[in-house]
C-alpha cells in the first residue's frame, strides 16, 4: 500500500478505517481467487460445496455433543441419553447432526454422479477426481464410525455386520482394517478407536484432501459445460468475481440448505433406540444404515452366502476401484453425453441398481435373497435401463450436434470461445433451457418410477415361481403393471410434447407420421 | 394526497428491492430475538428454535438474492420472493401457535 492510500484510510470514517485496517493486513481486496464463469451460478455446480456446508454443520454440532459424550461401552449410551434429555437443544443437536450426515452422503453421491455424467474427470482434472473419490470414501467412513457411537442396539448390531464384512476381505487388507478399527477386539477398544477416527483422523484427512481439491480447482477453474460453451449466450460466458457474486450465491445455497435441515429435523425428530446388550440385540435384525444397504443387499444374495462372500466383496470393490480410476478407463476426448453412450448407460444402470438394492434392502430386512429373484430384479433393472438408454440414443439424441470437448474452464478459453458464438435470443434460450430442465427432470422421475414398477413386477413373478400362485402376488403384479402402463403413457405424452418442436420422432416413427398427415 | 416516499401499487420488485432488504433485516432481527426467549429443554421450544432459525436462514438467503440481482441489474423472480415471504409467514405462524 502506498503512503497516499494509507493517508486516505486515516482520513475516512471509523467503518472505512476499520475495513482499511483489515484489508491492509489480510488482503481482502486482492484478487486471490480466479473469477468464475456466469454459467457456474447454478446449484448443480455447487453440490460438493453443499456437502462441505453439511460437514461444517456436523463439525459445529459434533463439537457441542463432544462436551457431554463419553466414549466407553458403559457410558456411551448414558451420555447420549443425557444429551437428549438434559442438554439445551440436545435432541435438536442430535437430529441435525444425523440428518446433515445423511445429506452429506447424499450430496457427495449426487456430486460424484453429476461429475461422472458430465465427465469432469477428463484431462486435466484426473487427480481432482481421484481426490474427490477419496473424500467420498472418507464421508462413508464418517457414517460408519459415527453410527456406533451412541451404542444403541441398532448401531452396535449394524457395526458388527460391517466389521464382519471387513474380516472377509483378503488377509492383508482385513488385518490392517481390523487393527485400525477394532484393536484388541474388546468393546472398549472398538468404541475408542471409532471415536478417534470419527472426531480426529477422518476430519483431518478430509480437510487435507479438501485443501488439495480447492488448490486443483483454483488451478484449472470450473469445468465447462459438457456440451461446450458455443451454445451459451454472451452473458453466460462472462466471468463473475468470487466476491461478492459467487460468495453470496454460495451463502444463499448454504442458507437454503440449513433451512431445509431445520424443517426436516422438526418434521422427523429422532428417538434414541434401546441400549445395546446381547439379549436385546437378539430381538433385532442386524442391518447397516441406508447408505450401505445396497452393498449389504448384494451380500444377502444366496449365492454369496458362506465362501461366496469374498466374491461379492470383490465385485463391490471392483465397482469402487473402477469409479476411482475412471479417468484412466474413460479416455475418450469428448465430454458430451451424446458421444459417451456406453459410459452414460453404465452410469445410469449403476444408479438404478443402487436405488433398487437400497429400497429392496429396506423392504426385506434380514432375508436371504434367492438367486432367481436376484437375477430377475437386478437383471431386469439393468435390461430396462439399457433398453431405455438405447432407445433414447437411437430416437432422440441421434440427430443432435455432438459438441463438447475438454474445456479447461479458464477465463482465457472462455473469452476466446465468446468470439465464435452465434447470435442467440437470450429470452428464447432461457425459455428453452427451462423447458429442457423440466423435461429432463420429468424424464428422470419417469425413469425412476419405471424402474421401480418393473422391479416390482419381477419381484411378484419371483414370488409366484417360489411360492406358487397367490392373491397377494397377483395383486402386487397387477399394481406394478398398472404403474408401468401409466409410466409408459406419461413417457409417450412427454415424447410427443418434446417432438412438437423438432419433429425428429415424427419423421422416424410411422404412427406419428400418419397422425401428422391426418391432422394436416 | 399521495404521501412522500409511499410505494405505488404498480411498483415492481426491482423498484422496492432495497426496502424489501431492510424489511427482511428487521424480520431477521425479530427471529434472532425470539430465539433467546425459548425454553431450550422442551420439545416445543426446540421446534420453535428450528423454525425461527429457518426464518433467519431464509431471510438471509432472500436478502443476498435481492442484493445480488439488484447490484447486477438482473430480473428478480417474483415467484421466489413470494414463496420466501410465505415460508417466513408460515414459520412464524407455526412458531406462535405452538403451545408454550
């Protein structure tokens, strides 16, 4: 700062001098962070940031609970109960802590899948993707370690299931994990290690990885849209400063998220289940929390019982490893989903299977899944999604321009691309974008509903095969088929509406063509 | 006679944006004051706490949204503003209706 500037600061009012004092020392007005493109002012670009907001809320509520919690098998439950009953806003703290943990896991999953579909993992962001995956595993670790701490019958039984699953891994990995989380194997050692991991090791690791990810983000900037920046308006291609625009936008999202958490906490307050004891545990079905349920449901398939458990764990591990090293598997140059049909289809199948397995797991606690039923439900889901994907690519996406390269998101590239943009009416673009978002959203909902209906139908068929014809199975089958018919009807109507603008399907499908001529 | 400084009924949200921000600031102050009046041990007190904190967050988000759009001279969504105001009113209503 020059002497002239300093003297200016001294002659201003108290507020100005105060701001000047901090600005001199902290460099608040320096351009430390690169500006972000206008198109990134969109909630989908900030799902990871919202997961960090959830982490911060968990940190605050967690520190408050740490003041009263005692990590010993004899005191853990009593101290948790004390928080619920005797601490100011104790139930509220516990509820918010739990629900933000759920939200963090869900947001991390959505962030990962969005990144997968718009292929942000491609050059030069490979390391960023791997760091993000590590952060995702740590988030799951938070869930696993935190779940045990109240020492309830539900949490202890679920953790025992998890520890049992770890023991089935190959010996070097199993030994390391057992040393890390169970120690001598005594309850006191297990809870202390879980507590240590939950409040010290995992937060520290997450913060380190977060710093690394922020550094890489600052180096490469926000990724361009997968379809390329050519179709965007001039305004969308422009840059906005980190402060105040992006900062305030993030604060808005964080406030909305916080408010949603408050409402959910009021609507669904949690109750503390009974304390763990072997006798009480024998009356409960051991099952992990919902975010691990899809893995557990795979392990419950009859073929994976006993020695087959290693194969099941191997399969799940392959999925995780493949997702982690995705940048080195999906090496195509284009980022557009119009070109990456195999990866998009695989991703859609993965999401559908995770959803189906989770809901299925919630509906069949503790039941072994017969092999035929597993093949029907999982195979049927995969087949349906693959057919839907193939149909969409064949009928809808085929004629769309296949744009989208490996954008760096750097301001220089954004500015360069601005020169070649065609003239687009901003109002029309905005209207089309809104229509596109609605259509995509409804399509996703219909796809989800279709997957559940077809799974229900397969499940009912499996029941008939297993237990013979029964009224319940027939009603269940009828309901699923009726639901599927409704979904098919709604999808047809949506396709018809979509086609009013482009006429692509009408030109392809004879029935539509006939209808069009008749109308004319 | 038209009072000096009064707002015409035909005023757009962009025109009254700054006044709306001031109003939201007052709402936020009221909700913060209310947070200190609650019984923190009862379930009703905890519910009211969550409601008023929700009001606080939403008011802040609306203020930030209005400020950002006014500064950048961008249109303000009436739907969002009305939805936010209704949410705040509903939270206050439920908060006041809770048995003490």
